[in-house]
């Protein structure tokens, strides 16, 4: 699975944010099921940053977010992400996709 987290960062916060994002990425990268990831900054709008991570499956990602170190050192930063869906299934030839359905009743 693929997770895309986008952030809006004021120019004056750039250096501190980058250090925090690198640290958060490092914590996530230590968790079981982590496959890879990158940090990026938009070429046309340098206030827009992205953290992409790849995971073996959604359970590995959710367990990573539940770990003490990630809750303490990464979740506060991740909570600053643009409010939009961030988890994606990887679509490759022949991939059976998740069934589209409501995930909650209310």
C-alpha cells in the first residue's frame, strides 16, 4: 500500500519542518512492514511538501502508527497534513482491488 501525506509549510518554518519530517520518516522506516519512502517538495509551490511511504499491507501501516515511538515522534507532525485521504492501494496489472463499500455505518 502507498501513503501520501501532503503538508503546507510557511517559508519561515521550512528548515525546522524539514528536520521534523526527516525524523518522522526515520521513525516510520524502522517499523515492520515498511517498504520504502521519500520526502519531496513541490517545484511550483515550495510551501507544499509530501511524505510518501510504502507498506507491505494496511495492517503494517496501522500498527506502525500505533507504536509508542511513532505516536510520540511522528504522529504530531503527521496530524498537520492536508486533510484528505492518504492511503492508497497499489494498482498493477492483474491486481484484485478492494471492494468499494462504506467503511462505517454512520
